[in-house]
């Protein structure tokens, strides 16, 4: 990405707005949940986030068809497929475009390296039984476990890292997700039973 040598005050404001921990000016916030009910109330961001959380700038959250290139792997936000991923545990990788749509609804997506030992995977599995959580493998990620919520991500050394629980509790259904509270049922995917 190239950076202009000079910026105007208006451009600086736009950059500041994009990096602010609020819904971005280009992000849509007017979609009702698929079940026709009112959205669950969004929660404020944690006052003391776990060490290592990276917050990415706001982009857009449009529903689009076709392939989408994301700046991060796993992606933390952006345009996405028309259908979201149902929450739960998946033993195989899921599509980025559906997971991003779920995160737009306030979901935390916990991904793990496919070579994570089975006991580590089993440590992660109960998270998938919680509301607003997806757990799946993610080939090529650069940490054993990564937790991602809309515009926020933390890389972890393993499933027992206490920051994982802090992240899930702090960022699930948070006010930074443009469509927070829209749930993750009625979309795509058939998660495995948990428990």
C-alpha cells in the first residue's frame, strides 16, 4: 500500500475515523436479523483488552458476490458474501466470505492451525457451544490459535492462553461490529455438535 507524502486535514480526519474503535462511516448498520427478531443489544468494547489485540481500520461491509481479497489472514473485516456462517464447531476450513459476514453480526471467529494437536482442538471445541462463536481450522495462519472479531484480532500461542477467554468475552457481540446482535443462525454451514 502506498502512502501519499502529503495529506490534507480532510484526509487525516478520514484516516483517524477509519482507525477509531467505532463503526466506520462507510459501514452499513441497517440490516434486521434473519430470524425477524430485534437484534441482541451490542456490548461496549472492553476497557482493558487483552495484551496483543490489534485493531484494524474500518473499511466497508457490503454484501457482494464473487471472490474477495482480504488484507489479513484470517480476515478481520470487509465486504462479504450475502450469507453468514452459522455459529458452531467446524472440523474443516470454512469460507472467509461467510465468516466475515458472521463477524459483521458480532461473532468471534476462533481459528486454529490444522496441525494443532487433538487435545488442543478439544480445548477449543466448547467455545463453539457459546453464542456468537465459530471455531474452525485455518490453513496457513501464522499462530497456533487466532481469535478474530470485527476489526480486532489476537494471535495466541495455544488454546490454553487465558487471553482467549478474555477476547471472546470482551469482543463477542461488541458495538464495533456494524450489525452486532444479528446472530449467526439461518446461514450456511452445518456445525458439528458440541459436547
